[in-house]
């Protein structure tokens, strides 16, 4: 039976380590030293970028927020297409949908190249 790796001890440790490395990389690439992936800081900076406060130091639109939003949109579309391709029934296992994700991502990338939207 398929075991959820991310629910195991090593899965949790691995994901935590990956997030830590990503946060350190963001700091190395230019984020202020006191924040890596800081949701409160993101909100403060976005509020300044749209003019809700005037603290000049934190008035900028953080590029990683744009990446998170665009990435989540692509993930949502891929999930929808993967579900469509799996032809789910009440008995469908999640792994059957997961197997369709590469096909869904390929279609999304093809749509970006050709400009033709799918009707699914």
C-alpha cells in the first residue's frame, strides 16, 4: 500500500530542512537578515507597497509573494486537470490523480507556449 512519506519522521525532518535551506537562500539572495519566509513580514511589506503605511524601509512588493501566488495558481490548475484526466469515481484513489499531474503540467506548459486555452 502507498505510504505517505511526508507523514513519517524522515518526511517531516526533510521538509523542515528544505524550508530552512530555502529561507537561508532567500536571505543570501537579498532578503533582509531577520526574515527568510516570514508571513507577517510579507503582509507588512505588501501593505506598504499598496500605500497603507508610509514606512519607506518596508514599502515594496516582495517578489517571492508573486511567485507563491503564481505557483499556487498553476498548482490549482494542474490539480483540476489531473482530476479530469483520472476520470474520478467515488472509488478513485488519490494516487490515480497524482499519476496524472505530469500530463496536466505538460498541458499547462503547452498552453503557455501556444496560447490556446483548454476548455476543461
